[in-house]
C-alpha cells in the first residue's frame, strides 16, 4: 500500500513517466493549423500560425496543404455558448383591466439588511 503525502495542504503524488514523454525529438512535428489550434490550448488559428511563422515555437512545421475546416471546433463553440438575447419587443399582449395580471414578491423580506 502506498502513502500519499500532504505538504502545505496539498497532496503529493509520485508518478513514473517514461523518458520519451519528456524528451524532444530532432525531427519537427508537421501538423495542420487546426491541430496546432488544439495543441496551443484553443487559441485562434491565426494566432497559432503566426507563432510558428515568427519562429516563436520550436520543432513545429505547418502543413497548410489541407483546407482548414470552416466550422468552429466543438470545444470553442461550447465555451462561447451564451444565453439567447432578450427580445426588446414585448411579445405578450398587455392586460386589458387593472388587476388582470399581478406580479408579487413571494420570497418575502430578506433576513439580512443591505446597506
């Protein structure tokens, strides 16, 4: 049985990693701009391409022979999801008489006073 140490309220776990996972190969990695977008943490494809072209990223070559997908990747779409905008046009009919529609506060008074 292995013990997990706690240091400064953090758990310390020792894991053996194969050497090839930490060493860089001599040959450059040839990938598409879309794959680079994913490898660089979903930054824009243009920004990722610019990093390679300005030699700010080592051992990566871009294969721009394939067409870049026109649709956005699923992760980017998911992270950009927002609620639908609220319509500025009133879509319900107004009440005809006073008292036809009543809005109330059913929660009651707040137990804590605000400034």
